[in-house]
C-alpha cells in the first residue's frame, strides 16, 4: 500500500528549532526512519513538508486519485488554525493519524484545540521524534487489518 506523510509549517527546522520542546532530531532523520519502516513492511511512502497551507491542501486533494491508503500528518501550527486542511482531509475521506512531537495539552491554551483530532483514526503526541515511529507502527498495524 502507499503511505503519505505530511509535515506542516516550521517542521523543516526540526533539530534547530526550540530543541527543548522538539528535540534534536532532524526532519530528514525522521523521514529516513519512516521510509525504512514502510519499505521493510513492503509498502511505498512519500513525504512532503510545506510551510504553505495551500500546498498541503493540494497534496491531500491529489491523494484522492493517487492510490494513497493512509495519511500520517503533523499539521504543526495548522493544527490549531486550518479549517481548510481539515476540510481537505474530510473531502478525500482517507484514514489519517495525527502526530505531534510535543504534547500540546501541556502547553499554551491555544494549542489545546485541534481541527483534526475528531476526524483522525488516532493521535500520537508527546514522545518527540518517537511519536513518528509510534505513528508508523500504528499505520502499519492498521494497514495489516484493513488494506490489501
Ligand atoms: C506541533 C505542536 C504545534 O502546536 C506546533 O505549532 C508545532 C509542532 C508538534 O509536533 O508538537 O509546530 O505540531
């Protein structure tokens, strides 16, 4: 099956960005580990990071036609702001897992609300770069049960 991994704004700076909150692991290292896990399980995987809401909306829309079986997404700041990205995921009606490095519930009040969580298969947050590993494990388990 095909997995699509989407990363929202500022996640290109992982490794340098507020390391006390987000850790020292780079996005490239996270993507390499996810690719290895997906390939080992016999799947294909594509990753995209963008700081632009419309780029992510367009990529989600394209997933309707390109054989994507499941989406793993850290919407980053768009978690708390983007009705447009939420609507795109609702429109394509593909299963997705929401990921966060930090636990937004321990932080500023404006991070407590997510436009995604009520549509997600599940949410993994608070484990730093390991959140992506756990989300990949969840996605592979879901695919075993639900996809060909
Ligand atoms: C984040 C949490 C968001 O609140 C924040 O805007 C981010 C990263 C996380 O992975 O912990 O950019 O999604």
